[in-house]
């Protein structure tokens, strides 16, 4: 038997039907990813405010608008 090392798949996937799909979890991910991508605190706060402007679908669309190039959202 051979045990192999994990293979990087190159993409980050968030399952919106699981715990990562919770609105508060998505806002937390936005803060963390924003920091990792070098966004300023002011920019991250603005993204969170925009996410909170409307309903859940708006929150998801806003997340995708800012992080869709880096994170795949699945339903």
C-alpha cells in the first residue's frame, strides 16, 4: 500500500448548503479572505456593509462580486 501526499486542487470551494453557507460564516470568510488578499480594513468593512444591505441572496452575490475570482461557491 502506498500513501500519497495530498494533491492541491488549486481552488477554494465553499458549500452554501453547509455551515460555510451561513450568512455569518460568509461574512467571516469575507474578512479573512480580504485580509489574505491585502484589502485595507476600510475596504473589508465596506464589503461587509454592502453584504448586509439586503437579503441572503444579495449577501451571496456581493461575496461573489469581490471574491468570485478566488473562491468557488456551490449550492
